[in-house]
C-alpha cells in the first residue's frame, strides 16, 4: 500500500512514497528547508509543494515535532509558537486536498524502528531518541507506546537538555565529537537512571555517524543506531496513516492499535 510520508522537522521537511506494509521507500526522498519563520501558513505551503512534487492524490502521513492530539498541535519547541492550538490535520487537508494523518515525529520514527528496525522483537522498555534540531523521544514498554513523551526537555545543568545536547547544539557551538559526546553522555545517563530502559535507539541523520560519538556515551542499557536512520519518520508517518485510515479507522489517535496492526502484518510476512 503506497502512502506519502512527510517528516516535518525544525530545519527540514522530507517526503517519499512508502510501502506502508513493508516499510520500504518506493521513491527517492525529496527534501526542502523548513520555512523561517515556520508559521502554520508557511509550513502548509511547503507541504503542498511536497504533495505536488510527487503528483500525489492519495493518503498522506505527516510527522510533526510537537505534542499531537487528534491532529491538533499542543506544543511548539522548534517551530513557530503560533502552531499551538492549530488543527494541523485540517490545515494540511485544506491545502492538499488529501486525507492527512498527523503524528508526533519521534513517535512515528519509534513505531517504524519497533516494527521494522532496531527495536523489532525487543521486550521490555525501549527508548528511541532522535538527535536533530531538538531531541525527540519515543518510549515503548513491551511494544506499547506511551505517546508524546518530551524527554528532550528534561532539565540539565539548569536548562533545557536539547538546547545543550541536540545535534543543532553541536553545530551551533562548533563542538568536537568528543565534546558533544560528553554532553550526550550526561543526558543519556540521566534518562538511563530515570527510566532504566533495556535498549536505547538513536535516530536522526547524525546516527549514520554514530561511531564518532557513541564511544563517549556510557549507559547500562545497550545503545544502537536506528536502522532506518533519517528515513524512520517518513516511514512511521506512512505506517500511522495506513493503520488509521485503512484498518483501524479514522478515530482518536491510538498508537497501540497502529503497533498491533503492523506487528500482525509483519508476522504474517
């Protein structure tokens, strides 16, 4: 089942057609910069451009870097504050003419990794952390997702953790891999102590360079890079849209039903 997955981030917006039943990208990824300021109107225009690029008329699964409830945005750490209270689902549907599903970006990436990637068949507590403009988080307990966790905003050194340890901080402050790795070590150690996970999955584009900074991170739980790297959000967004609109039904967002639906599909295969 082909679905257009679109991953909206603080610095870039990426899209591709996805086989939502296998997690495979069916096209090359199309990327454009996130508009600045990243207002709802400006971002919606870019979403329209992505849809037109693929000449797409079908279902769209979008991820968004915020707390999302039933298509409505409830936070705005790395996008314009005017997003708070915006019904992103209705806005994007009006702009594209497509049926659109909206999912928290890290939750979507985590779902993709749990079904098709590094977290597949891993029991217990699994935490996925995406390192990019901010730090996104997805928390799973025996495959059950606790949606909209915001572990990137834990307090660290008297401030917001992601402002100090996100990949954007490494670039902004021109940190060496070792310097950044030590900051990540402090952050991961804090999450490790608070939640005692059985596995950490690290996502985001920088995960493809994990050998440069993993060696500076010491955690009790194993630390692995995401298998889908920077495509996880695109794939997870498409998976959520597929489950909600085809099998589960359009309804209040139920991440567990998405997980169950795709786990059953992969088990059958």
